[in-house]
C-alpha cells in the first residue's frame, strides 16, 4: 500500500542559513490491511515523513508509491485515496460532528445523500450518537479526537495517516481510540500512524519502524524487535566507581554484555547487564559488588521492551526523549 525508496526532506535553516536534513533516505514498505507504526522521539522525522506521504510536503529526494499512485507525479490521485489526521486535529467549534462529516464527504465529491448516510454510519461506528448533534466546542478531548479520526475515514480511504492520534488523551480515551483504529483495519483500511508511546506501538501495531535523527534504525513486528535482545536486562545504579563495577561484572559467565549510561545530575551511572537469567544473576551481582565495597543505589530486573530496543540502537532511552 505504501512503498518508499530514499525518501528525503531537507530544510534551509533561517538562523544559520544552512541545510537541515529532517528525513534522510527512508525506505519503507507498508502492506495492505496492516497497522504500521512509526516510533521515535519528538523531532526524529516522523511527522515530516507522514506529511510527505500525504502530499502536504514535497520530498527533496527519493520516490514513493501510495495506494498504487506515484507520490510526486500523481499527487491528486494520492489525495483521493488517503485520509489524514494531524496532531492538532481540524474540527470547528461552531458546527456539529454530523455537519463536519457531511462537509468532509462533500469535499471528497461524494453525493449529498450518500454523505448523510455515510455520516450516520461513521457516527454509529465511532460511538458518537450521544453528542453528534451538539456543537464541537462542547466536546471533551476524547470526543473531539474521535471525531478527528472519523473525519479522516468518512470517505473510506485506502490508507489512513494518523499523526500521534492519542497525544493528550486520558488512559480510557486512549484505549477506546486503539479499539477504533483496530476496527478501521478490520474494515479494510491500511493504517500508518506515528507515536512516541511505547505501549501504543507495542499493543496496536502489526509492524513498526523506529526512526531517529531522520533515519530508520530498525524495523519489524514488536515481538521480533524485542527478540533482538535475548534474555533479561539488569539495570544497576552506581554512585561512583562505575568503571570498577563494570570491570568486575564483565567477566562473569552469565553476563553477555555490559553497557554504561551517561552520568545523571547526581553523578550516578546506570550499568545495563544483558544476562540469560536475571533472577539467578542478581544475587551473584550483589555479592560481587558487596565484596568490592560497591553499594548500588538501585537495581532493576526486566524483560526487554521497545525502549530497550531503541536504547540498544541509538544509545539513549526513548522515555528520556519524550517531551
């Protein structure tokens, strides 16, 4: 449904008068009928890529096919096949959801009678019946976001682009939005969404790509990505003598790899030990450090997560990069 090769976007900095590469040669394939996620920190190039694929930004280089049409040569045809929901949404406070949906259908050249029928279908599908005929300015954040996605799908697009669809929503509204996105996929719409929420990418996406500094660093299903890091991870906080602790633990048979993070504001360093069996390794780790009079400030044991994949690929935590 989407295929890109070497997709790039370069901006000219207003202050330094130099070129800035926002997206650096992205190669992607999104299959028909899947939810594909773009995971990365703010400023990584997620939204820029999405805006290029939805014809809102012209690429600086590379090629892309969207829903069977050439992005650069057939942009009008692409626009007829897609839906787009931006981060800030596009509802108008003085009209109702029903009016918004009918107007959106008309913009896509649907007959007026069909627009009314389709608006009712979407209102029911997104469970908006209770508020569909109230003015949008009376809606909660979750209701407004539900309408945003409904507007993007009212014309039955082949591909729906969702840019950070659940940012700012409470947990209950986020869970409801996930369910609506899954229903859209079940009805035959391919979904391309950006997110910086680890749980969202893990729970919702069939496949995902992790992007950092405008480049894709890895791609696969959430399960496959986490399998890149076998075993368990033991994270140990050390206030001083981090190098000594690392040298003591590195030769242990159960330790496959040791990584040291950057010192935090207190000077503490977190050592990450990749081990086969964390529950068996922790007592030995503590005995080894105690024998050298090194007292860890913290110790955590967990299974690999998508944040661990991001950290392994980029050298920093995605949670730390969120803003």
